[in-house]
C-alpha cells in the first residue's frame, strides 16, 4: 500500500522531522532495520567504538546545541553500556534520545538470549522509558519523546524498538512536536520577590546552568549591572559574566573552604537564578537554611533542596529578570566589603605562579592559567572527572557561557574525550580542547579511533599523576594513607597507534608553545603533561590561614 513504511523508517523519519539530525552509536543484529533506515535518510550517523562514548557524544551535542541528539545501541550489553552516558544527560539536564534495539516481542518477559527488561533498566535514569510494541505507536511516541527531552528540566528519553516492530508496517505519518512557550511571571510573584530584594542589604546572585539553558545570559548580566548585585556561578554556568567583569565573584562548588564561600557567609539573601540543587548542595550555600532564598526558574524550587525558599518566581528567566529590573527601577546595591574581598582574593590567586621549576611536573594552577591565556571566544573546553576537574572549574576562566563543559550532576568519568569528538564535529571555528586525568582518559580511549577516522581537529590534554588523585586526597583527609596508583601507557605510542600526533610537555617552559601548536595543527593531538598537585596545594580552593 502506498505511503506505508516500516517501524524503523518511521522512527528515523519522525526523529528527523522533530529536529534530531544526528545519531551516535554502535550497531548490532537487532538494529539492522534501523541502520538501513538511517542509511536511506538525511540523518548523520556517527559510528562509535563504545556505547558509553556514543551516549557522551550525544550529551555534548545536546549541551552545545540545545537540541537532542540520539544515541543508539543494540540489546543486552550494548544497552547496558549506554546507561552511564544516558544518566549523565538526565542529571545534567541535557536533552537526549536514547534508542535501543531489542529482541522480538514474543521473547519479552521470557528467559531468552540477551533479553533483559530495557524499559525497566532505563526508567531510573531517564524522563521516560518506553518499549514500542507496534509500528503505529512510533510516530506519536517519537514526538512525545522529543517534547519531554526538551521540556524544562531537559533530560534523556529512552525508546526501545523490538526487531519485529522495526520490520512491521505503518501508514501513520509523523506527529508534530508541540511547542510550549514560557509562562510570563505572575504579578504577585514579582511583588513578593521585590519585597525580599528591597529588604536585603547584601543580596547575592547565584547563577546556575538553567541560565544557559534558558538563553538568559544577557538578561542576567543586564539585571546585575542595573542593580549592582554581584554574581557567583556554579561550575556549569561559568562564563555568564566575563572574568574581568566588576561584578563577578567567579565559581562556587569546591569541596574545601574557598574565598567564594565567604560571600555566602556574608549575604543576607541568595537570589537563585536557574540553579539546580544537583549542581551543589543547597544547604552548604545557605548555612543550612539560615540565609533566605529567592528562587527564579522555569520550574518550582524542590521543597527538599535543603534551604529556605522565602519566595519564588516560576516563569521564563528572560521575562522574569526583565520584569524584576523594571520593578526595582533605579535601586542599586553597593558591593559589600566582604564581596570585594572575595573578588580580590580570587584575582590574586589567579595571578600567582605556583610551579617550583620550569622543568618537570607543573602545578595545576599554572596549567589552567596558560589555558586561560590562550582561550579564544570561539574555542570549546571539556573537562573530564577527577581532581583535575576541580582545578579547571576554579582556574580556567571562560570567555562566554557554555564554553567550558564540566560534567557535574552524575560526574561520571570518561566524558571529555568522546565529548570532544561531538564538539569538533559541530565546531565551525576555534579549537576543541578536552582535559582529562590519566584515569579519566582511559575510560573511553578506544574512541581516539573515531576522532582519527573522522579527521577531526581537536586536542586532548592528559594530566599525568599515575593515580586517582581525588580519591587519594579524600583518603588522606579521612586519615587513611592508602593510595591508588596505577601505570600509564606510553602516550607517544598510544597516539601513533590511533593515528594521532603526540606532544609531550617536559615542564612549564614548554607548555604554552605546545598548546599553541596543538591549537594550530590539523587532526587530533594528544598532549601529555605531568602534574604536581602538591605544588598547587592538593585540593583547589582552600583558603589560606589569616
């Protein structure tokens, strides 16, 4: 019958019509029909070397574009490999569509080769997990999946396609994805917020990742400049103010006492703007609820976040910030001395040199300072997870919002290298730099082949200390002298085996030149640099004694 198509074709075509233009994945026997449909479509398919890497790539794609990409795996071990990257997207509120193949419907619920309940497996780490049991269900299910993935708070949605449903026929066409416009702020909520603000003598703006998701950076900056209220960001919201801005107090979130923490200790009102409690424990910021909070966000504040929400405006952030600025008229706050001291302390820390020698291992602050010096607005930086992440979050100073991608909600190791592949595919100008620990980089080292096969221009920098530095630091803090050291590969041989260039850093004197050469070279480059965390003080952000 004319106009009929398979379930697999309906899935691919419905995704594409909904704005999903890229699939990252690893095929399998049960995705044969899907792969054929992808081949015949306008969708881009990026063949990966591990399903976890595919999910991380899709997640970074979503972070950079605001639109979901898809990740694909087959049933059984392919699907289980996908879970970590899918959970990362959900906990960092990144839109994603996760697709898994599955055995035929007659095998579901029975003891059968490679069959596990994939709908149940993905349910805890997605906004919705659904098995498509008939081809006619596919178009509507795809539209709802994309709507859910993009709706605030964004996240991953899982669709499981049994192989017989992929082969079955449907005459149903694509279903449009409904567009929901943000709600305007309620006048009574603006009035409540105005009361809290005008009573405060030392308010502070806490900007979270929701500011970037909402595209509200310009409005936040305008509000801060109109009122004189200083801005602190979470790790994930770095760059909403440039580092030289007179109102920035930089990032909060270090596990030890930091200069920035002093600003919260001095504040009498926290204005939370697009901040998600998954970014940092709210109780730690508000002195266990002692400081009242004004919540501004597209959704209501969780009641159990750990701080006292004295008022909230639930609406689109650009509209809320504009309405508040207008309501406050010409009201301005002077920067309190405590806030000015925080800013001065941070700037002094950024300006210092920490390495004890120009040769040998380099202090993490000095590596970050060189990265910041060379950072252009068009560049993209991705951090892995480990001790290096804390240094990057504090000492690499982004020039624009979203420029430095830091996985923080799930904080799973292994995102930076495959994420750099996705970023480099999307990058029209500038350079992609992934920064990994020597533990983190090995989590998805196999996708160095993907970068080489695609001929991508990117740099992966490995901080080498031969151990799980963050775990060692916590063990030592607990009074346990256990350490978890491991061997590292010959980075030069590893790079050459995958068709990469290798640039070893012998010390601080070579770092700047090698970074510049990596930025300018064609193809993927691996930069290895020995790091001296002890020279940097161990953990970042520890306030020096008075």
